[in-house]
């Protein structure tokens, strides 16, 4: 009876969520079979399937194969519990293809950035301890994507208050997870916690600048999704000038889209002389959601005057 109810519940999930759950199950089974065929203890990593910075440059396919892999029954159960909780709401807003694209971008780009970061940290460790522990960390699972999902929840429902922890919003829950994940890193436990530190920034950059929308806009220029908004209010005025300089440097190097003018502020993503209109911002979120639910919706009539969304640098290039 319970198995039938569980199966019925799985069938009611959106197709993209089902695809991700099936990929986790199949990849985990393949990993278990490969472990058995190799006749090695389960404490030893299989470099051909899992992602390890030291070996990844020789086996680049592990960037993808390691994402849906889990190495224990408990980890598999954790993934199969989290996916149906976080993924369906995003798939309802974005659609299946965008959910898969977002997950792939966050997972793969996080690993690429982590590869560079791992070798930088390894150089520091070599100088201080003559060891390179960070290069031997073994990464697997969808932890980076789960963090990315929390960033997406922060974008779509910035003011939603959680039932637990009390008075917490999605932004607070995200930064709580990111903050707590720093503790194991201090004790030399790098996987998957170091990847989580990278993944939330990668997810924010994609959603902020590159995510396509049916309205012809790219990214999300609303002030509620500014980088400084993820941090406590008391330090936001100090972060704004820093993030502005980082943005100008990154846009100069064409790492991020170029702003419309030199006064563009990364924090507000609008000209510093023009304050953000909360009503226009709310309408922008509404338009993004409607376009994701119905990408084939007709354009407004020529005489209509729809709310003007906040400017996005991609829309001008």
C-alpha cells in the first residue's frame, strides 16, 4: 500500500523532476556495479566516475558523471527526498528545459571554477604544510544544484517567510547553509562544502545576467536580487562599492555583460541616479513567472502600455 502511494506520488511530479530523480538512481546503480567489478573497497574512489581535482584534467567527463552519483544508501535517500521538495516549484515557473539547463550550468560551471580554486588553495597548502589535501577531495552528488535551487527560490519569492526557522526567508536559509558549510572546510573536509561556496555565486550570476525569459529579457535586474541583499543589512552599504568595482572589472574583461553606461550599479543594476520602482519590480517578477508558464502567450497590443521592467544589460546588446 505504501509502495503504491509512493509510486503514485512520483508519477504526479513534473517530468523534469522525474528525469533528475531517475538519473540519480541510475548513476548510483552504475557506480555500485563499477565498484563491484573493480573489486576495490567502497572507501576508495573510482576516478573514472567521480570528480577529483587532481585527476579531473585527465578525465573531464567526470564533471558530468559525478553530478547525479551518490555513494551510499543514505545519500541516495537524501537526494530523492530533496529533489521532489525543491525542483517541482521551479519547474512550474521555468519549464522542464530551463530546469535542466539551470541545473547543468550550475553543476558544470561550479566544478570548473572549483578546479581553479582547488589548485590555488593547493599552492597555499604546499607553501604552509608541504601537502595538497584539497586536490584529493572527491566530489559527487547534486549539492551544488541544491544550493542553486535555494538561490532561485530567493529570486522568485524574495519576501516569502518560512514556517521554520521562524521568520526566516529563503535568502536567510540560503546564507545559513552557506555559512555553516564553512565550518567543515576549516577542519579539512572540502567535499561537498567547498563546492557549495562556489555554487551559490555561480547560480546568482546565471540568474542575474544570463537566464533567458520569454519576454526577450535576460537575467533579473530587480534590486531585491542584488548581491548585497544576501548579506545582513548592516554591511550592505560597505559591500555595494566593492561589488560595483568587481562588476566594472568583470564587464571590462567581458566576463559579465557590459552595462548600459559607466554609472551602472551592480547592486541595483540601474543607474545610480534613478531609484528602483517597487511596483515595476513586482510587475517584472509577475511577467517573468507568466512568461515561464506560458511562453507562447501573445504579445501586448500595440496601444497597450505594459509596466516597464528594470533594464537588463543583455537586452541592450
